[in-house]
C-alpha cells in the first residue's frame, strides 16, 4: 500500500513509518515546516531512512489559515491508499473533501484543548481560535482513533476510538545501541523534564493540591536520603538540562551537600538517551499523584526497553504487568534504592524482567497496529477517496455492504473484538485489539 503519515509530533510517526516499511508498505512521512520534530534524532544509522520518503507538508496549521490557499497541494493526497495524521491538520483535509483514515492524537491536540480551549488565544484572535477548535473537534468526532495513552480524554469528549497502541520506540534500532561508559558503582537517572517547583503544564488548583507537573523533587528527596544513609558509596544522579526547574533541582543537591553526585547532560536525541540509560541502574519517571496516566509514558518505556529497574507513580492499569515500583513516597524510594544497591543480583533480575516485558509488549502492539492498518485498508478498498465518509461506525461496527467484502475473517475478527467503554457522561466505542 501507499501510505501517507502526516505530522511527526514526538517523532512517533517515524516509528510508525519504519514499522509499516518492515511490512512492505511504501510510506511518505510528511514533516510540518517550522520547528517539526527531526527524524534523525531517532535514527541510529542511515538504514533507518531506507524506503521512507520524507516530504514537507505545505503549511503549518494555525487558526485563521484558509486551506483553499493550498488546495492544489492537498488534493494530491488522494493518490494514497491510506492517510494517517496527527494534530490539527485533520480538519484542513476535511475542508477540501479528503477524509483522514486514521487520526492518532499525540496528546495536546485532545487533552490540552479540552482542558483549556483558550490556550492559543495569546497568539491568535479569539474568534479564530474558537473556530479552529470547533473545526478540529468536528473532524475528530468522525475520525478513527488509535493511541492508548489518551483514551481518558477521548472518553471525556465522547469521541469513539480504536484502542491500540503505537510504540514510541523502534526496537531494531535500540538493539544496535551500546551503553555509554559507567559513571559510578551505582547510577540513578531521572530523564524526565524537571517540572516540579512551577505551575507550568498544570492548573493552579492542581498545583496547589499536588505540586508541579512531574514532581521530580519526590524522587530527588528519596535519593538524597539514600545518600545520607550511604555516604561512602560511589554513586551518581543523572538528569538533563530540560524543564523549567533545573535550577531548583541543582539547588536541592547543593543544600543537601551532594552536588558532586550530580551529572547534568544537555537535552539529547532519543537514541543517545537510550545508550545513557543502558549504563544506569535505576530510572525514575514522574511522581505527581494528581495526574493518573502520567507516570508511565516515554521515560518509563525507555527504562523497560533498556532492561532497567523503574520507579514511578501511576494508576494506569495498562502497564500493571510491567515490573515497576509504583510509589511517590520519598521514604519508600530511599528504601528501594538501598535495597537495590545491596542486592545487585535482584536489581539486575528485575531489570531483565522489564526488558522481556517490553519486548513482548512491543511485539504485541506492533502486530495489533499492523492489523488495524490492514482492516482500514479493507474499508478504504470499497470507497473512492473523496468527500464521503466511510460507511462504518467505530461504536457499533455496522458495516454497509458487508457481504460484498471478500475476506470475512478479518471483518469477523474485528467485530468479535469490539469493546464498548462507558462512563457517566458518554458512551465511547473502544476497539480493543
């Protein structure tokens, strides 16, 4: 198939492109102009770019932009068998009569806008922002979804979605990466943004109740108490010059008298970060008790992929099978670090369990995602690309002309897998692969 992936937010579509490429599909990855994520940051070698066409999308979507200005460029997308997109570009396709086959929210395009619809008004006129959001959600309600991490927002909005996961890492690349040189006998790392002393990315009310977005200070406090109990060991604490509260983190170590433990790297590519994590012992992610799904995202997945022990705080049940220490209590973190340092065999065994979990999780998620692409290709195969919507409703899977579809096995598999998720406000179709 010829597939267009539009918008490489968080580099997640570069992963998607390589998965599709490995299955023999022809893939064009369209990068947005002006500040788009750079795929080379996730590439270990030139081999990662083979058979993927990198193209520049004709414009950056923003409120007030008229898609008719780019009609000639957009209409060319009709040549693709499937169009898969993320972000606000989906409504611009709809305006000129092209349906996006699969919309993959990256997070802020459904979560931030839902929590604070006016978050763009400091950049654009309010009436243009309001129209921008209305058009985006109008398109979103008629699209198909995948992206497990943000299903809570989709349910709150009442938007049907397919429940499948797009891996945020490309395993064949990770396998080729060697660890960097070890810094000490015991190395603890907190790669997440340092966001704990300021209220950015969370509401004033949530900040008052739960503190800053990542609550890195909880993990740091646990580590500093661990060092007080074990002052003579060789230990380092690694973090990155990334986030509003880097200065406050440095100050915590200085006031505690452990500045020599600090190793601060500049923000780097994901592949270089992964090599660094492979030379660490324990990884901490995020510890904010007020954001249920926050504590198991990219950093946690990197830790598991690197076969490292993970400490984080999350209530996301999708990752309960991963062997991690789920806490945001500094005293508990101190005890965990002490135990792991004194029991290296156990620490290594726990890390290996996480590595095996990630490899199985990756294989299952990749297979399910490819099956979803195959299914959408079936649906698209009976419809011309144009203004009309596909005759399928994700919440009920009532297929028009089902008897005329050749491969009944695929249709039956997905109909049998259908799951409906309910809450007090809405009923959303969740497609559990």
